[in-house]
C-alpha cells in the first residue's frame, strides 16, 4: 500500500524538523564519517529513537545507537530493505519486524535521500519496540530528509568550489599533458614517410582530441558516449606509439544512457597504459567497461600490467598524493565529491582494476514523498 505525503500537516513535526536542521547545519560544512555520526546523534536524541543511521548507495556511513557494534570491522554494507527503498525511491516503514543484523530493533523508518533528482542514500530511524512509527514521526522524517538532502547537495557543491579555487580540478583538466602531445607529434612524424595514410588519420585523431579538451568547461556534464569517442582518439594515438604491445578492449553496454563530468575516464586509461602496460616487457591489454549495476552505472578500466602497489591504493584512499599519480588522486576526489564515494582500486593477478559508480538515468526521479508499507 502506498501513502502520499504532500506536506507535513503537524506544526510540531515541522518545528522539530527545523530545530534538528538548525543543530546539524554546521556539521554539513565538511561532511565526513565523524560529522555524519554527530548528525545521527542529534536526530536520535531529539526524536528519542533507539538508533539512527545514514547510508550512501552501498555502505552505512554512520550508525549510532542500539546495534552499533554490528556495523564495525568493515561490515557496513546496506541491508536489503535499504536497497529496496533506494531502488523504488520510496519510504519504507516496518512496525513489527526485526531489523537486519539487529534483532533488538522492531520498528524502522527508511527514507531515501535525494540529490539532483537521484537517490544517493538513506536516513534510517530505529526503535526497539514495535509500532513506534507514528504519522507525526513520518511527517517529521519526510521534512527532515528533504532538509538533509539539500544540505548534502550544498556541501558537495561547496567542496567542489573549494577544489576549483585551489586549482585541483583545473590541474586535472589542464587540458593537454605535454608529454602526451610530444609523443603524439613524434608518432605522427615517424608515420609521415612510412605510412602517410596512418599519419593523416593520427593528425585527425589528435586535432579532434585537442579540440575536445580545449572546448570543455570545468566539470561539464557530457554524454558518456561522447567521452568514449574522445578516449578512442587518445588510444589511437597511443597505439601508434606502442604498436602491437598495446591491445584495448571496449566492453560497453550500448543500453547505458547517462552523463558524466568530462575527463573522468581518460586519466584512468592513461594511468593503465603509462603505469600498467608501458613498464612491462611483453604485450598488454587494457579493458574499458561500462555496464548497468542496479540503479547505477559501473565504469571500470583494467590492465594486465604488473599491478598497482598496495601502498598507492592506501594513499589514494587516505586522500594523499600517491607519487606521480596526481591524475588518479584528482579523479578520486572528483568522483567522491560528486557521487559520495571515490574510486574502487583492486590489484589483480596480473594487473589493476580501477572502477567507480555513477547514477543511472533510469533511477527514479525525485517527486513527492511516498511511503511503501
């Protein structure tokens, strides 16, 4: 059964939501696990809940109260109920049921959080006793979730602006890597006499690549297919340098329809070629994959090189500069600020895989709050 809540009708619910919003507002200026934990503590204390949690689309970011010990030691993946709330974009109420991992909980309210029309997480409220989710609590929670969604969106925008002011994004989007340009011109020069047709094609690839990069605005949202065309121009030039040492496989789901900020994928491809394939003595393969993954799109770049050093993974996850891999860290920062979580980096045998997730445009669009009972 679905119940639609257009506006909170209880003035006390509205007042409580606004009071909580005022208390938590300073904590959203620099969002991290500690600040989100404090947000959960304020909500729990003000509404007399037994536990409160905030999640992104995969993990519990903060959990306070009864059952807190169940979300330690890295065991923080979201529950099936939370996944259901995000997939449908609807509030879920359970008034006489045990919570996932915490049998002491018998009442729960799971409210989707929205950013730019896409579900990016949930606010979860728990009680140990059954039948604690009243209509006034529902109204208050709807209003509070809308305020939190807005605060999270503003926080991400503020952090992106700070990055831009520090030239971190512009460092990634300095448009042209001078070493790449030098190598491209050398490859064209070598081809002019030996294979004029190849040289002409490379000139076309390079000119299109340069024009694409120069005309881009910082963090401009573009169709992912357009980004992939730019990557193919880049790879065509690199393959002229490496010959049959480099093989590139495109594993692209043609049904995927989404937009991404410009120059998110290309630095990962460059990293795979320069740091993965180039140092190897033999031939190597780079695989670029784009596929639907639930209500998101998974984008991954995999290579068959020696494999990334674990210390580099640790430094990226700690937001520290990993040696000469400034592009990798900047992409990690951008993805984390835009979508809530950064790069997923895995060492393979052989090679490395770097992946990230973005919202699928098929994800439900935000509308008036509805309840799924």
